[in-house]
C-alpha cells in the first residue's frame, strides 16, 4: 500500500483531510485510505496493483458493478453529442417516464445532481406546501448535508436538538425535531407538542447507521400520524431506491409516501438524484409555483443516460433482485457463522442487495442500539478483511452492497476471509 500512502500524503497538502467526502478518509478504522486506479465488475484495483472484491460500489450507485458495458455504451453515445446544454433534452423525459411508471402514487419528478439537493428541495417543497416551519427527522438517518438536516438528538430530553456540525445555526436546528427510529411513541410525543410540523423525513430502510430496516407497523403508524396532522411524509430512498428492491422500500412495505427522493442508482454512477410527488405538491415548484429550486447541471445528459441504462437493465432482468438478495443472505449468514466460530457477538441483516452487520450483543433497532456496537472490533475486522482483498465500507455505521457482477464463489471467498479475520480479533 506504499503508493496509496504516498498519494494520500500528497493529497493532504491540497485537499482538506486529503479527501472530498469525509467517510473516504478511513478515519474510523485508523488507517490510510486506498487510492483507486480502476474498477471492473465486482472488483477494484488500487494504485499499488492490489485487487479487491468491492462491497462499497461507490456507496450504492453501481447496481451493475464497475464499467458495465451497457451503461458505458449509453454514456459514450450521450457524450458524443455534448456533455451539457442547460436546456431540455429527450433523455430527461425518458428517465422521468421510466421512474414514474413504477410509482403510481407520484405524478411528477424533478432531477437534481445529488441526494443532498433532492432532500433539501423536498423539505423546502413540503414547507412551501404546508406553510409550516418544523421538520421531523430520526436520529441516525442521514439525508445529505444541508443545514436543516445536520441536527441530531441532544442528550437528555428527546426534544432538545443540537446542530451536528459547526456552522449550522441554533436557529435552524430549533426547527428540526428529532425522534427515535422504530419508536412511534417518540414521534407521537413530538406531534402532541408541535402542531406545525411541515414534514417527516425518514429512510424507510435506514442505511446510514448501519442497516436498520423500519418495522412495518412503525411505518404504517407514522403514515397515519402524518395524515392526521396534515404533515407531508418524505421517504428518502436515495440509497434504498432500486437497491432494496426494484421499487425500493415501496416494493417491500407498499407504503405510499407523499414525496420520494431518489439518488445513487438512478444516476448509474454519474451525478443524478431526484424528488417526486403528486401533482398537487409538485405544481407549487418553480417555474409553476413559488417554491424555488434550480441547477446548472440538473438532468445532465450523461447522468440521465447512465441512469436510464441502469434502470432499464434492472427492469429487464426479472430475477435480478432475487439473485442479489440470495447473495446478500449467503454473505450475512456466512459472516454470522464466522463470528460464532470465533465467539464474537455479531448481528447481521440484509434487505435486497444491501447488507449490514453490527459487532453487537443485541438486536439493533435504532441509532442508540447501533452506537453500542464494538467499534474496536469493527476497525480490526475491516483491516483484516482488507489485507485479504475484501473492500468493505470503512465504518460500522455504513452498509455493504452486492452488485450484479458478484457470484457465489466471490461470496464464499469473502466468507473464508471473514473466518480468518474474526479469529484475529
Ligand atoms: C447518500 C444519501 C444521501 C445524500 O446523497 P449525496 O448524493 O451524497 O448528496 C441522502 N440520503 C440518503 C438516504 C443517502 O444514503
């Protein structure tokens, strides 16, 4: 890893922390990040020439792995015509149609370039629509880095929130209420106290505190509470959309949110995200209505082409998600066995092509539970797996992704590595 080490030292001189997104710094596992040279299918290669099975897959977007032929072909075709116009192109309508066809409960969709923009805009839209100020989120859910959303539950009283970043105003944080995931009582308490909640935003399958799916009953009650209070329900499916199932969380729990945000897979590895809702809500968005939202590169033709190719390909393969799910289950079960063999407490979970594991004695239902995990064990495990050619997300609070280029043999290689690694903890 000498070249990566050198490259990181050089990057540190010019880029804060040497990275352009903090999780890439490998800080929580206490090592240097790998610099990646290239990827092909399930594998990535670092600049020292080491090869790894990649369970990060760019943090979710690459449903078909690196350099998928169909996605590359679509991108090349689009690139030849020009990379950006700042004017409408046919590809935008095509991708909009392809997505809306799958979600009958949303009528219109607006494309942006990142998940952060999608959730930020969805919240502005919900506030404009309800003419209310407050928003409610869940501790441990991540919705990008806009000010209103960088708020976490303060210690002590559940209604006391604190900015989770310097530079976020207390004044902004005070309008963000924070509840406990999978705990409907914590939500009811906030609705009892606050009559002016514009929206509830939630990852219906949380993937940013490790993998923690919301319970069906919890989501149903949450939706009922929103309906009763005239509050907009936003499902943030930036990660789970076209990942947990073809129809994201909707394909699993059938719950119709008022606004859905997408990202990651819908850009096929290029920067695209979106938010969609019924006409009644979307019609107040500019240029039709008074909620402003814009973007120079929104609906970028390369990103639309990559996203469209991904979604078409996913739609065509009727067994895709079943197969991804089988591999995810095989891996989770194997990790669990490896932990058992080494007498290490491990909780495992998988939903569609997403998998997660916690070094934890108990079942994890929310962020408080997740935080009780053994982070030392995670860091050692991560390092031990990396040494054996397995590239996992570098934090206990992230998930892993199966891509369509993976097979049972790769999974079994990974499980064998886990057996050896667990013994080293
Ligand atoms: C990744 C993610 C975001 C943020 O998307 P970016 O493209 O990184 O801005 C928002 N919400 C969820 C659930 C995510 O997983």
